C-alpha cells in the first residue's frame, strides 16, 4: 500500500533533482552515490532528511538534501496510509551519474 506513494515521491524528487543538478558537480565531473533517509508527515510536509551513508563528496551530499527540501511539500498520504501512519520514512540510494543525471534506487 506504500508502493504507489513512494513511486510518486521518487518521480517528483528525480524531476526536481535533474532540474537542479549541482552546477559545480557537472563542471568538475563529480559523481557518486549516497543514501538518504527522508521522513514525511501525513500532511506531506518534510519531517527530516538525514544522510545515512555519505557519497564522500560534500557537494553531492548537500545537493541531495537541498533537492529533497526543494521538492517539498509532498502529497498528503492517501487514507489507507494515513489511518495508521503519522510519519513515513523512505530510505533511498541516490546516484549522481557521470552523464549529469540524478537517479534513485
């Protein structure tokens, strides 16, 4: 029952991320992967965003956090999720790729 909500969230974050890809990373050919935990309240507002595993590149870590904040607020939870979930935490691996795109896994 969470799958569609998380998929919609992923699509939005990737779209916003690709529109706001970090210029410095593009210019300096910096790429890598990191893991974020994003917690969303039932009304769609951002509860928190934490770097669970750093990419080792400060610019990428900061860009991922910025992208999550830019994409907020998110859709409110559907009723079937809202009835027993106050906060949904989504853990995703983010890849800033060598072809200047953002992908989440």
